C-alpha cells in the first residue's frame, strides 16, 4: 500500500506527516506500506522548513534529507490512499485522478467528514510547529488504526 500525504509546499505539514507515519509504521511492525509526500504548489527540491526540521529532531525523527516535490498525476496514480491537509489539496488530488482514493486526513482518520483541515504552521514559531506535529501524530495514529482494522477484515473475508 502506498500512502501519500499532500499539503501546499511540501515543506511543513506533509513532510512531518511522512516522517511520523514511517516512524509509527515501524513501531507497529506494519509491512508493505510505502509512505511519501508532495505539495500542490511545491518548489521542487526545497528542503523541509526549519520549524519542521527542528520539531522532528526534538522528537527523534530526521527530515534533513527531505526534498519537496510537486503533486503530479503520476504520483496520484501510484498511490493507494491520498491524505490531504485541507480541502483545496483534496480538490487538486481528485482533479489529478485521485477520486475515490483521496481524503482529508482528518476525515479518513475519524470517519467524520467535517472539512476540518490541519492548520499550516508556515511562518509560525516553534510552539505552532509542535502543535502541528502533535495533531498529525494523533491523526496518523488513527489512520493506521483504521488501515489495520480494514486489513484484518480483508483477511477474514479472504479466509471465508
């Protein structure tokens, strides 16, 4: 399964989501899950923002090798689940062919499609980035819970 996280510049929220997801996937011992990120207005090869780098480092995660990449139709086509930070990111992913596989991160995580976006910390101070990291950690944990439940159901159906 390929999970793709999408934000605007691919320097703050989606790189944090990617590194958090990789960490949680490893912690849970999940296999066959690929994680990546992209931005609807990304400047190719831009590094992660200083705030994202620092907050990830505080939590023992490394974003130093991250390089931004623009969201493309090919990337959308290669992704099984596309999780976006806000409604306009969702619209773009769907326009690139991701209809049915694209979801707001918050809606996919809790099943309530209330249109709630993950706030953009860009330009904020370190406490803002910490808040974003914590929110992403909660939401991604819930996403992985859902994927594990659905995987268990798929295995039960296959065994029947």
